[in-house]
């Protein structure tokens, strides 16, 4: 049974912040931003970066994903770094597969798909490690 009292809410906030920082780095030239823009057929000057509402909604989606991960980790006997990593990886794989359906129907490029799912896989693994380390 899901136990909301077992959730370390500070860990959820920290994992959400880590997810946001990772996303910022992932989609800038520091990591994959140039390749991502190339896959989209866009130039840096064409990218808007979104307005404040984009970042607010992005934070909401990040915290929802991290919170669900934290909830799932309460279902096990104990929460550890290892269980956090494993459950984070499994969620990342599930999300990546579901995103793949969209990419197939949208006719998107494989490179764009790999950049997108790479971010989700890594962000769920990092979040799982943070939650596992702090919630255990």
C-alpha cells in the first residue's frame, strides 16, 4: 500500500530541481542542444526558450514524475540507492517506450527520439538515486 508518510518531500524537491537542471544542460550546447536543434531543423536564433508559463508547467510535470517515483519506492520493503536507481531506470524505460509511439506516428527522426528519451532515462535514474539515498 502506498504510504505518503514514508515519502521524503525534501528528496522530492531536490530530485525535481536536479531534473530541471539536467534538462537545462541537456538541451543547451553544453550537452545535446546543438544536435537537438539540428534534428528539429532549427537554428539557435529560432529557439524561443518559452515564456514563464512554460517553465512553471515544466516544473509541475517534473515534480509529478518525481513524486510518482517516490510513491512507487514506498511499495518496496526498503528504499535504497539501488532500489531508487532500478525503479528510476524502469520508469525511464516505460516512459521512453511510450514516447516512442508518438515519434513513430509523428515521423520524427531517430536522433531526436534518442536525445529525448536519453534525458528522461537519465533524469529518472538521477531522481531515483536522490530519493533512494534520502528516503531510505
